[in-house]
């Protein structure tokens, strides 16, 4: 069995027709053209090079900028943010849903510029970073000349002027090419047609004002350069017309938003490949606006017909006819080979996994039967002194000087350099199962049942912010969702040496121990292997398939498979030394935060907002003679 010869997923569906979805949410996403820098006027793309890597991604609603360092270390280069307008504030706060600045410290648009111009992380130096500005909740009649409309334009104009300076600073000081694209309420039609040049804009099929721009560059249509449609749109129909003016543009991907199921992602990729291979003009590639972790996207896209350098990993069903339980995966002595053992109720089976190109995913993955006697299982010992600290141990794994333990709800970590005197176990997350693998100084922890920090719900809600989330086993465990946490052994050890009153939870905001949800199933058994790129490590993992019949809000693997699955993807490795960063211990858990805000704090905030709005309006009327383009700090009332 090879990755190239597989059954089509019976649960896959063709891209649904837009007519089946008459009402679409006002989401906004974009994936930019790969141009070296922004020019002072709109120009026709000059690149005639063939398409590059097919499956790309943009991270959706990345509104908590404390997460960005980790995103960029994982390889992200394109973000979508949501500048939200409030009639009681002169600041654009980043939040997909309505923000409540009196309750939480949101990122502002000014914070975005500061991030890229004041000691940005070295990982993005000399790179192009693309930011989609999906403006939210603008006044209803922007072109009507009303007070709030003028104030909104003034705020955007002010940001645009600051951004022009920031783009130059980022380029001159750090080699960063910072590209902004208009989206949401900022799309340039009617009275906005000539605003904020040379920034380009996305095109979405539900916008009546720009409908004619699908196949036209006349007048303001020249600014709509990025096809950016929902998964519910008629992608088959668009392919039959060569994707309008966007298909022949080989410098810009076609982007769709925002599928988070493996079946849908696989179907979209395979449909796109069929058209491209048949000669349909298809842009530079197909890009996905995603809420899921980039590693999950790599795994989900690997069940498609991607091949060669376009493949992002492997995802193969090893056994579905007899089921399969409790897989164990270990690297063999031959590079690119792994020994897999798994069980049924009546027998034990063994296979050898072979990669034809061990340093990348451009080759094939092959499974062959092998005798179980050749498979040596790695020993894992839980020091008795550590075991004595737990009333219940459901799973444990020890690697190097670190032990990880699950009590069925929480995952603990302890330094066992001295097995007789292990350090006090620290809660690092939720989970019912743990496993580890180590390659050189890189240590990987995999867990089952943790909390998925990046999902549509968690990315778009206004509270709690992603990096402020506190989790509770009773309400926040994500059933059958598999997570990774990767860092150097030194960073793991340093993390556990924080002050005793620190929060040791590892989240997607941690840039020193990279963390995220990568798939669905149970009892993962991972093995790290070297990649051609020195900044990456390969992950091969065998696990029991996803058994839940319901879709997961964290991202849904293929439903209906019963057996053992083998997946492979890459993770970024970095040598940055861990440094302590502050965590607010007063922030409630996700479930507690929701309840407290809705039952107590939110009504108070609404009253405060109403009072602030009244005061704000009165102060504005008194200052009505002032220019909208010369608002002082004293004029701004931020709640």
C-alpha cells in the first residue's frame, strides 16, 4: 500500500453550489500575491512562472498578537486580522466579534505596526509578511457623510499614514516586506474606490458592489486582485470559466475560506488539481484561510492527490478491515524506516514503514508486512518516587530527563534527572494519554484530549483572548483531538523551573515550546526523524482512527474509518532560549470566563459603554469645530 494508491474518501463531497446557501456570513480572508514590495500604483502582474507549491494557507482571525511569534516560527507568512470599529472608541481593536475593551486588553492596530518596527522576531527578518485588514462594524452608510462615517474614515486614514512609515521602517531596519490588503468594510468601491492606494483588495462573490470585477479590471475593479470566496461558493462553476480574471494571474493564489474538515479540504484540493492538470487557468496555487493549526492543515491535505514537492506530509489508513488498537511506532536502524506494531482482540500485527525520500515528503510512503519478533519496543519507566505522587495514572512516558503523566484529565511534567528525587509535577495541560519521542536535543510530547486553542470559535470570540484562556477538564477537553508540543530538552527543563506560582500550561501562544492540535484519533505513538531542512524535524505517528461520528469544532478528520492510521508532517525547530513571560492568573477558565462575562460582567460593561457613549458624544459635539483630521489624544475616549 502506498500513499499514491488509496481509496477515495466516501465522505467527501463536491464543492456545494452557492445557491444552496443564500445567506453567507460576512467573513473575510485573503492570500496575497507574492510580489517583492508594494509599488505606488497598481500594475499588472509580470510573473509568468509556473505554479509553485499548491496548498498554501492564511491564518484566520489572528487577533491576539501574543500568538504571532509562535505562528511565524511554525512557518506562517500570511495573517488575517479584524480591526473592529466601536462608536465609543477612537481605536481599532482587533477582534472578529464585538470587543469589550473594559474587560480585556485587546491588540490595537497601532500594536500591529509596533510589532513589526520594534525588535520583531528574527525568524521574519528578510521575509515577506502579508496582513489582511478585515475591517469590522463600520457605520452603515459610509458614503453618506454622517458624523460616524467621517470618524471611521479619519481613523483609517490615520492608520494608513502610520502604516506607510511602518512599512519603510520594517524594510529598512529588518528587511521585512510588509504587505497590507483591504478586506471587510475597507474594500474599495463607491466613495472608497480611490482610498488607501496602492493597497489591493480581495474580491468575494457575495459583494454586489464589485460583482462585475470578476472578469474586469475597468475603473475601480483593477484594485480587486485576489479571488477570495467561501467554501460554499460555486467553485466548480468558477473553474469552468477559468476563474475569471484571477485564473491567468500566476502571481496570486486562489483562496477559499474556511473549511476545517479533512474531507472538504481533500475534495477542494483534488478538484483544483484536476482542473489545473486539464489546463484550466488556476492562479499560482490554491490557498486556504484556516482556523486550525498549520500542522493539522498539513495532515488533512495529505490525504489528497498532492504529489512530489507539493505534498505537505502523509496520511494513510493502515488497517480498516480488522480494526486495530494500541499502535507502537519506533524508528528502525535504517534511515527512513519505522517499525509499527498494533493489535486486535485476537492477534498482533507488524509492518515496516518506508519513505523513499526520508528527508522530505516528495517521495512515497510504503507499508510492508514484517515479523513482530524484529520489533524492539522502547522502554518507558515511571520512577517510583514520581508515581507515588499520583493517586491515578492512566498514561505516562519518559524521555531523557523528563517524565510526562496523565491522570485521565490533566497532563503533568516532571524533571527526573534524579529519579529518586523528581521535581514536583507541574500541570502543563489537559489530556487522557501521553507519548513522547526524541531526536538529538528535540523532545516531542503528544497528547490526546487536550484543548484546541486555535479553532473557529476560539479565534473569533471576543473573550477570553486566545492567550488568556484557562482550561478546565470538566468542560474544555477536546475528545479525540491530538496535540503536539515540541522544544529542546533545555527549554522543557527551563519551563519547569519557573517560580512555583507560575502558570505552567503550554498553549499555542508559547514560542519556546511550540504547541498545537494536529489531528484526531487516540493513543498516538510518534517517532521523530531528520529532514533535509535543518530548521525542521519530521514527525511520523501511528494512532487509532477518529471514532467520533460527530464533527469536531477543533477540525474534523475523515469520519468512518476504523483502524490504525499513520500520519507524517514536519514541525519547526528553533534554538531560542526560553524566557519567562507574564501570565495573568486572574483570567478565568474558558467556561468560567464565558459564564462570568454573560452573567455579571457583560451587563456592567454594557452600562459602562452606554455612559461612555453619552459622554463621548457630548465631548464630540463640544469639539465639533475641530478638524476630523486633527484629533488630539484628549479627544479619544477608549473603553
